[in-house]
């Protein structure tokens, strides 16, 4: 019996010890509230809503039934969370594992199992490696070593672009995902069209969005061929 392929996103808050107990309660509410927004905008890509495991260190996890959209969904969720009224600005690390799911429970991701879950956990542990110097935020593990190495380089640069985004830039990025033009974004957030353009240019959104598209294309090709270990540059 062939099991479905999913993407498992395992995330943890960055430097969560900075927040008081009361703030942590608020943050849990923010994560859950903003996931409802995510579900509204990317519902067709979701498999399991987030589960929270405080015992593992401010960690949460969710599952996607469309693995090729996993990185886009993660960045969008980060944008939603970054706009919350919390100081310092909320951010989290995320490891996305892609593979089969062997045990399903669509109400609790931590009750599920399969290679996607193990890859996601392995990737998150790798983000804590001292060689990353605490700067890395994202990792994707597919089980194809050659592909994973390519994605690791791309995500390193995506993380570097993201690292300096201000809350205003995150706001422009958030709406760029769901609104078609700068004019509609400007009307939605109540600023001039030129300000939206400046924010996205400062965030290097054109370059970042090309990275998003590249990652999606790589994962889609990986899913289509279904033969781990045979990734080549010619496939992208």
C-alpha cells in the first residue's frame, strides 16, 4: 500500500525566553489566530492544523497535503505572525520534511508518523547546529541528498534576505501574497502606492519571489519523478 506524500513543517519560536509567561500565552493565541487566516488563504494545501508541544520547547507543527507549496505557506505564516503587536517582533525557525505519511490523525500532527515527520525533525535539529551560527531560519529535507544540498543553498540566501525585513516590509510582503497589484495593497493598508513599491524594493521582493518559485519547481519535479537520489541541475 502506497502512502500519501505530505510536507511536515516543524517550527519553534526564536529566543522564546525573551517573552514573559503572560506574553507566551498571548503568543500561543496569536499563532492559532493567524493559522485561521492561513487556512482561509491556503486551505487547499493543508492537511493537519498546528499542534503545540510546549514540552519540546515552544514548538508547533502542521502538515500540508501539497508539499510543493510548503515553503510559500511557511513564509506567508511568518509574515502574518510578524505583524502581531508583540515586541520583540515574533519570528520562528521551520524545518520542512517531505515524504510519506504512514500514520494519520488529521486533528493532531504529533500523533502521526512517517518519513516526512522524521525528516522534519532531523532538519530542525540541524538548524540548531553551531555551524549555522543561529542565523538560519529555514530548511527543507526531501530525502534526495543532491536536491537537499541545492535547496539548502537557496534557503540560506532566502533567510539572509528575510533577516533584515522591518515590520512595514513584512506588511507589504504579507499582502503581496494575496492581492494582485501594488494599488490594491496600498488601498488595503492605507498608504501611497509608491510606499508599497519602496517597501517591497527594500525587501528585495523580486529576488525573494524568484527563490520561492525555484523552490516550488524543485519540489514539484521531485514529486513527479518519485526517485530519490537522482536530482540533477538539468531538472530545474
